[in-house]
C-alpha cells in the first residue's frame, strides 16, 4: 500500500500487464531477473519514473537525458540509444493499450555478475533494462488532504560520499528517512542538508510559499527533479518570484503554504510539518495556481500514443 503523494487505488488491470524486459514483452508474472543481477545484489544502476497523461509522456526528453547522464556518471554504457529506448517505451504502452493515468518505472542495472561482487569488471552481460508500466491514478485525497511531513535525522549527504543528484538504485538513506517518518505517523520525511538547511523529502521535492514567493532548496543536496524544475520555470514565466536558496525549519514553520512535487502526482499540498499546521482548505491559492499552470504545460508535450 502506498502513502502520501504516491497514494493510489489498486487497479486490477495491473495483474495482467506486459513488461518490457531487455526489449521483449513478457507477462508481469514471468518478468524476472537473475539473482546475480547487479541491481538485485548491489543496487547498481539508474532509473526514471515516467507519467503518461492523455497519450503524452510527460517531459520524456528530460527524463532520458537524466537517465543517460546518470549512466555515464557511474561508467555504465546502457547499450540502447535514446531513440531505441523511446521505441521500447512506446511498444510496451501500445501492447498494453495504455493511453492515460499510467506510471512507468524505467530501470537499468549494470547487468548479471559472474559472482556476487561489487567490482563492475565482474559483470558478464549487457545491462538489464526493464520498463514496468502500471495503471496508477493519484487518489483525490493526495490533493485535498494536506500531506503530513516529519523532519527526520537522516541527512542528505555530500557528493563526495554519495552524490544526491544521481538517480541510482542505491536509495537506502531515503528508505531510512521514509521509515522514520512512517514511525512518526507522517506521509514523508523532510530531510535536511549537512548544514541543517532544508534539502528535500525522501521521495518528493519540497517547496514553501512566503509572501507571494515560491522557495525551494539550492538543489545542491537533492536530485535535479524534473517536476521541480518545471514548476520553477512555469512559476517564473507567470510572474511569480522563485528562489532556490538556503532556508531553515524556522522559515518552513512560518510559511503561508507548503507543497511537494513529483512525477506521479505533480503538485500536492502539505498540511502539517512536525505538528505545525497550515490553514486549509487544500490546495491553497498559490498551489492551485501552480497546479493549473502545470496542467497547461503538460498539454504542450507531444503525443507518444493515440489518446
């Protein structure tokens, strides 16, 4: 069961979907990888989450650029061109007759190992490429309830420890943050950077609204989120002042609105952080304005499959 900004009703159609496994369409129940796969053994690989809206795969070019940049950063040749990867995505969507309210997880591991060992030179196969599409529509409560966040002790690390800007399978620090937030009864963990400034959430990006301005972190200690970047662009284009800056929990507690962003739900309001509540109803005026701008921006994306 998913929670917070990823909450959605269970869709029985997902039981019989086809999955793209190394370019072949396979029933989900048969889509398996080796116990010696680098992703399973070590979390060695990169991934992207993609969203299909009315035949439009939101910001596909940006997602693929981040995927391939991440692969280069970890010295992995995916072995599939961006055009070929787009073809695989389109093929699995068409095979499942999917057109709307679909979330895809595109996962690339370094491949199968000769033996369970971290050295990439022990890899004996091409990278494993999986495209898993699912019918997922955010629950109405995601947008109207006001999410609950809890500031966790797990920090976003420096890039010389584990670069937080890489979207790799190695996500244990985020999982630890998620666990602590869940134990506190919250939807997500709000994570600070090494200096104690607000960085991001464990699975979404975090924003506040202060005096008509939209603030988010510097981005130095979080993934360069696609939706995060789009929100900054559309806000600025609409005359809203945006800041990528250092700010503390004191700024958060005194804000007029707070929200999170992500590929799955777009923008979702936050209603409570560490027991400090924001006045509803949700979404608030700034979040509602940005949600409308975001939907308009989505409609400008090219069609990938017929809606």
